């Protein structure tokens, strides 16, 4: 957390929290959600200002309820999450990199939905893999110890049979099936925080 943020929190400890105005989409873009976007259930405008994005990335945290927020000076700006609190992209040198710029050194758990969405957990960070990177991630997968084929992966998504695993950082992590309805509960976060 930035020092200026800590100082503002100490100076103004009772600023009300903000809900609904900031979002994170399924591809890792921060989205400003004005009143119109909120009323219509839209994602909002993608932030492009690099300094603001860096500030959000450095001051992004989780509360005791599993709600993710951006500490904007003395105010917590709670995020609406389209997918998970983090979104991972593949990088040839670093492996999986979160939208905040942090490279994942390890994967503790891996999950896949019936639609083929891959979610990884590293510590308290749950990250959906950006759909544009799925081809790279499937190259890291094994089914019963053998490199996974498209056909085998499609069959596993329909009816998980056999051992699907993800090779990452020198580990082989089992891939568990997960339904969309289970994601928040099993991974301990809240997509739409409210007061």
C-alpha cells in the first residue's frame, strides 16, 4: 500500500465506503462504472491511464468478508468482479502473470468449469485465466499423465473422468471440476460486495 494512502487513512478514518463504481472484467481490465453503467448492469469504461492503473494495482486488497477493494486514500472502493479477483495471462518468461503485474511462482489449486474456464489459486489469490490464453495453458495440461488432446479435454469437461492435471513451476497440480455456482464459495470471495 502506498504511504500517501496510509497517511490519508490515519487522517480521515471514517470515510464511507464506495460500492459499484469500479469493476474488474474477465480479461483483467479495470472498469469505471458510472451511474448509467450501474443501472443498466454494464461493465463500464475501461481505464487506460497508466498511473491510475498502477495506483489501483498497488492498493488492491481483500477484507475479512472476501470482498476485494481499492484503497483510494481514506476510502475503500469495493469492486464488482466479472469473474475472479485476479485475471492471469501467460508470459513466455514468467508463466502466469496477474493483471496487477505479479507473476505467480506457484499454483496451489487448479479448477476447470464445464465451459472450459480455468481458474488457479495461489495463496489467497484466485485468478481466472484470460480466455485468449487458454491455448497456451492447455499445453501445460496432462490427462492420466499424458499431454492432453483437444478431444480428451472436451470429453473431460462434459464428464470429468481420469486425472486432469496442470504442470506449473515444477509441480503437477490436479485440476478439479467446478461449477459457476461454486466458484465464489469454494475460492472465498464475493463478486458483488454490498454495504
